[in-house]
């Protein structure tokens, strides 16, 4: 039984960690294979967890029983809530991670799992019989059997580091890449694509003049990603980031040397498409030529060393040009570059080849998660790893798969976008991608998803009792605000006048008062004792203030769910549907949507095509059978 496991996870990045944790915690004998144990949960690029939309995903991972949020809470340098003034739909937590402490804590958690074995090796091929995966084959020829395999290989498939006119076959940190696995996947029938991402310079802290930059501290309020942990840090101990900007001189240097950039002429064999929403500094200067400057963040990477990450300055320029570029920045005139920026090109599979469980359509019992699916970002990878780990486990248990819809979670939006729309460049989650974002907030991730986590076995009884207590308190506070009338005393009148709020002309409940844009829960708490914690009060305030919009969103959800119930037969032959557009036919054959709702979301499928498809299903499908 030494070389037999139930689930094998290939790759120890953020997707691999979540997949292995979920499978092992659910009681399955799991093997995590990584080329370097020291790189488990590594942050090869930016040193932060969360951010716009991504911070909500981390809370969703925690609500379902994943570990990214908990590890981030225990190891971060600072944390803040982004977009707080913009409204609840776009608020997201962002923590400055510690590149030493985070991987160390993640490895500790994984090592504590009794069903998980970690092995250092390179996977070269899969064991495949009758289009079904039965295990893996290592570089040394060793075979390890399993009932399911989850590939989370990140950017290591045929990875090339690009700097100027040089191309070097290696992964991040100069690691050995996987040179054969993507070719094997192609032989099995997968469509393989080439993608690209990049990273900026690391600067020696002592060489930066921070007086020429703007300080960016963490929030002065204790915050956590996890719904289970209390804050373990002191506000005053947070390490600040700093803000600086590119200059006209920076742009002049870049324009004068564009032909030396790997991406702009120095290499003529680049096939990879770079990230649209996290472009290199060359891309920014070319695409946004009218902008006089671009903001850059100086981010500390760890408490254990002094490297500063130059966020926003990703480049594939030669080293001598990078020196000039960095020295043109305010505060970095005499900066010492410890590591230069580079671009990395790598293989990925086109994600329409996946089912909504993240099992591949090409090979049975093979799951993929993370950057191999064409996404970018630690958070996007982690949530896919979690879902792949859960679904691989459920399949072994002969249980129904776990599918999150677009109205359930950002995780549902991400997976649906990948398998339905495909990608043109590395996919990054944005709040604008979620049509029901007012329902998918940071503050209610546990209310949305924790019951699911309990059902699949990753949330325990104590955690679910805590959730039920929270739900009860929300009901109690809402009822209290609805029944409690505000009596206008001289003291109350004075508080309204002091804040320039118009005084109610009739007796109003606190619920009615909160409907007013200017009235906040904090203001009401200053007038009358409201004995609930801040999280409960904030959540109830959002529910009351945005009640009309929330009700409207739920009505839109109902419409979508009706279409989700209109299933498309798996054996449908789209070539038999007369009058459907050729592009729509090709896309429907490629994606093979399971429902009419999913078909509507496919790029290139128009409303007229959906009408023809619906009529065909109603009148012709059974006849053709």
C-alpha cells in the first residue's frame, strides 16, 4: 500500500495546499507531491493576501473550511479594509503577508494532518487507462497509484524566465520547471495554451529615502479574514507600506528602450498572453500614454529580512535598463536592486475543458486547479484547490458534487467564468465580474457558505453553533431596531443638530431612521445602547440600508435559477440544430453547457441562438432521438 493513495495532489502552491488539506481533512489518504518542500505555499510574486474581490474570496475559503485566511491572520505584517467608503459590495480585506512566516505556518498545518503525506519529487506523466487517471509517474520512473489526481502545477509547466533578449528554461526562484507534463497532457487530448505573467524588483530597504514617499499604514481597527480566529496582532505593531509614483523621466527611459523589453521586440518567439489587469510597466506606459504617472507601492516582504517589493513595476527589461528605471523614481534615486524583475511564460490548459467540479472533460478522475487553469493570483488558485479537493473527495465517497452558483460566491463566479467563457489572458477576479456582488459581500461570507462547509465535512459542530448564534443575533437586532421608537428628547435633538441631521417630524423606529443615508449605526449607538458587537451591527445596517437593492438582486437570482433548472441533455448533437449561428454552434460544442443559463453566458452565443436552442429542445430533440 506504500505507493497507493486515494488522492494525489501535484504541486505545493496555494491551490495544492488547499486541495491537500481538504482531501486529508475529509479522511482520504492523500499524497502531496512537490518539486521542493521549501516552496510550499510560496509567494513568488506579490507579498500580500486579499485585495479587491480577492479578499472576499479568502473569507469564502475560510467559511467553507479552507486554511488560507487563518494562515494569513497568524502571519501578516499589516491588514486593512479596502474601498470602505465606496459601499459594502466592494469592501475587501487585504493583508501584507510575511513571505517567511506564511509558508512556515502553512507547512505546520499540513504536517499536522494525519491523512496527508508530503513527497519531494517531479511528476512527469500520469497513469491513464481507458481515459481514466489511475495515478502518476515520477521523473525517476516510479509509479504511484491513486483514485484521483489533482494537478496544481502553477507556472512550472515548461516555464521560461524572460529578461531582455534572454530566455531561460526555469521556474520562479530559478527552480527546475516541469518540462514534459504539458506535452503528455497534449497527447491525452488537452488543448494547451501559453500564458505570461511577471514580477518587479526587490529593493534593499536601507537604500530607499522614505521621506519622498507617502506612508500607507494598516487600519486602526482589528480585522481578520477568518470567522473563527480572534486578532493576534497589535495595531501599533503593523509594518507600513509606502506609496510613490513613476515620473516623466521613467516613461522617457521606458519608451527609449522598448525594443529591449522581452515583450516588445527583444524576443520574437513569445506566444504567452500577459495579464490585462496587472500589466507590466511597459504595458502601462504604452497603453495609457496620456497618463503622466502611475502609482507604485513599496511593500515589505517579511519581518525576517529587509527586501522591499516594488508593486506595480513588473518588467522584462534588461538589468541595466531596470537600474535606470528604478533610479528615476522618487525616493529610489540611490536604490540598491537585490533582485531584478522578469516575465515568466508557461503552459496552461484551456479551461473550457473542465466540468464545474474542476474535473477535466478529457480524462476521468483528473482535476486541475490554479494557474494551470489560466488564472492569476494566490486567492484564485486557493479557492480552486479547495473546490477540487472537495469534489474529488465527494466523488470517491459516491456523493453529489459541490457546485457553487454565481449567486452563492465569488468562487462560483470564477469557476463559471472559466468553464463557460474561457480566457484570453490570465484571469483575475474583479468585483465587476459578479452581477450579484451586493449579495456576495465580505461581511456575509459565513452566512452564505458555512452551512455548505459543514455539509461537506470541513466545518465542525462548534463552528456551526457559532454561525447559528450569529444568525440569531442578526434577527434579534433587526427586530429590536424595528420595534424600538426614538423619543425626541432635548438631548437627542441636540445630537441631531450637532451633526446637521434633520430632526424627524414624527416618531420613527430605529429601523426607519437607518434607512436615511446620513444616519449610521454608530450614530444611533451614541443615542441609545445597542448591546451587540460591531460585526453584527454593521451587517444589520447594510441589510437595512440596502434592503431595496438586495430584494431586487434576489429577484434577478430567481430568474437565473429558473434558467439553471432548464437542463440541456448531455448527448445533444448541436449539428442537428438548424439555423443556429456557426460561431454559437462551435462554442456550444466546445463548452457543452449543462443548462440554458450557462449557455446564455457563453461568449459568441446570442439571444437568437438561445431561442433556437430552446425551441429545438422543446419540439425537436426527442423527435430526433
